[in-house]
DNA sequence: CTGTATCCGTGTTGATACTG
DNA sequence: CAGTATCAACACGGATACAG
C-alpha cells in the first residue's frame, strides 16, 4: 500500500512532486481551494477523472497531510474533503504555474473552466496598480454556487457564500465570465446570449473586467531543424 | 505520436501540467536552470531516470518550446540542451513548490541533492532582511563544477563560471554545503571530514550560513479515524 | 446518492541490452 | 557518450457491481 515511485531527492520541488506530482492530484487541490467539497462535486469539476482515481488521490493527499476527510454533523451526515491549513498554503503553486503557462504558445483559453479555476485566476492575474484605490463588494453566482469577491488595497479576496449587500451582482457560467474578463467579450453581448446577468453598478462591472490583464505570449521557438 | 492524455481544461495550472506534469519533466528543467547541459550530465543528476524516458521528456519539452537542442560549434561538436527564455521563466515554480514542500511533515533533507537543487534553494530561501546591506562575491566549487554567487541588495545571483576575484571560496559536495547551510553542521567539522574546504573570509562564511532559514514544519494532521 | 472494490484494455514507465 | 529497442511491471481510465 506504499508508493513505489518517488524521486529520491532532497530538493524541495522534488518532494513536492512526490506529494502532488501524480496525475490529477494538483487539480483536486485546486477544486478544494475555496472550501470543503463532496466527492461528487470534485468529480463533476474534474472532467475525465474516474471514481477510482479520485479515491486514490484523496487517500494519498490525506496520508500526506494535505487533505482531511470530515463528516458533517447530522442531519447532513455527508462526508466532505477539506484542505488542511498547510494544504491551503499551496495556492502560490497555482499562481506561479498559471502565470507561466498562460505565456505558453499552446495555451487554449477556450477549453472548459471550473469555478475554482476562474476564481483562482482572478487572484493570480489581478493588476495591483489598476485595482488600487478601488473598494467594492461583488456577488458572483457561478452556475449554482455563490461567491463574494471583495476588492480592497489592490487585492481581491474571494470566499464562498452569499453577500447581504453588494455593489454589483454577476450571475453567469464560469465560461461566460471568463469570456468577459479574458476574452474581451462585452457584457451586453453575453447578456443578450442569456449566459450572463448583471445587477447593480454596471460601470463597476466594466472596470472589474479590466483588472486582470493576461501576460504576453512567449515567442515560439524556431522549429527543430 | 501525440499526447493522449491531457487535461481538457482552460485553467492555467492545468495547462502547465500538460506541459511539465509528466514524471521527471520538471526535474529536467531544474537541472537546466543554470545553463546548457549534455544528455549525460542530466542523467547523472537525475538519479533513477532511464535513458529512454529522458529522451522522451527532452523531445516533449522541445515540442512545447521549453527546451532547445543546440550543437556546439566545432571542435566541441557536442549536443546540449538549453532552456528557452520562457523556459528560464519557470524558476518561480521551483520556488513556490520548494517553499511549500519544505513545510511537509514527510520532507527528508538527508536524501541526495544535485548542485542545481542546492543553488536554486539558495535563491528560494534567502532571507532578504538578513542579507540586506551585505555585498560579497563567493566562488563555489561543487563537485567539479564552478559557480559564482553574488550577494547584493538582499538578493543572491548565481551563475556558472569561475570567479576571478572572490571574498570567499568554498569547495564542497552539494550534500556537505547543504549540511552546513540547512543542517547546522559547523564548517570546521565538515573540513575535518574532508568534504568541504574554505578559503578567504571565514566570518563571511559563517554569516552566509545564516541567510537561508527553513520555514517551520506544518502540523501533522490527526491520524485518520 | 456517496463512495468503494474489481476487472480489463491501453498507455506509460523503467531496467537491460544494444547500436552508431 | 548519446541515444534506441525491447520487454515486463505498473498506472490510468472506463465500466460495472456493490455497500451504506
């Protein structure tokens, strides 16, 4: 029942790969970054993973101290998986990986995207200079999940939950909101298509859409001789 | 001849894993972070990799634009692998992975370590506050390779090559220098063991050894019920 | 509904041997 | 020294069956 293949290497990065280097492991953590999740939710947001692999990854991450498995108190009594405090500290890994990979010549932003991915990308890509001086609360409804984003001090904080008072409310699919923020799609177009709805301060929405510039693509190397 | 298993996911981190998520890929990049390397050098510093896997990874990384293969001009005429400019930009990935993993309850710093790993760890772990105001040039001979480390403005720059003038010269194995910096081993002990030699400013050596504090370990989670 | 266990076809990995 | 060829062991993904 032990892992057979580690890297026998004291390098910190190599040890990180011993923990999260197996296929799907890092994406499981990504889906847990905004709070506990049930098995079925994880599966739904990780297209292509099979149930047995998800079970194995959760077991491995639990053994390594990244994930804990909790049983909610009755009457819910469902089991959920949650990151440990150290597990939550993995967020910078997604930010550096994401920032680097968006400069890849082969990155395709039109593929499906999960709520967690999109929200993590906001925290990765926010331009502190452009967001400075902007304070606002934005309620996001992505699919059937509610999140609250608070802009302050050039940074963005995001948590699950419903906002009592918000300057702006956006209801959309993750793909539609991603198209607005990263694809340059106009909110009006997306509203006309019925994939996005705004309520509240529409000028704030337009400014919000400018806060997350994508880095330039790296040059493609010369083709191999 | 294409990859069959990607993640169909627009998430930047997922795309990064499409590029560098295969076993060994990231460690190959690590070994290239300080300049071009030959096939055999890579193999020697990646204990456990087999030749065919190294070939496949280099091919894949070349396809993705991370690595280029160059033929040195005669009379050397040997082939070397080198990171592209974008490939060199992967360094923050090692830093975040390394910083996170050193807090793992299961990290074992006594395993073998390559020159590249140790030097990357210096750039990851340097404490800017402790290094501020310190300017120095240190020549490092690790095994049979020469590097120059320059401390300035609280940061450390490291490059391959021999230093004409240096305040301090350290000759050691990577393991021995790691023991001095991270394991608290005294330089005198290591010199007596014949695994390390100092020349020049010994007070600088002692101060150098304090510049790279390891983060605290994360709490081990409760054992599963 | 939430997982877990098992089987199976396929692709990936790794050790050894081998060729230029 | 730099890689290729072969083959055995393993990991993955899909399907299905099963337990609480």
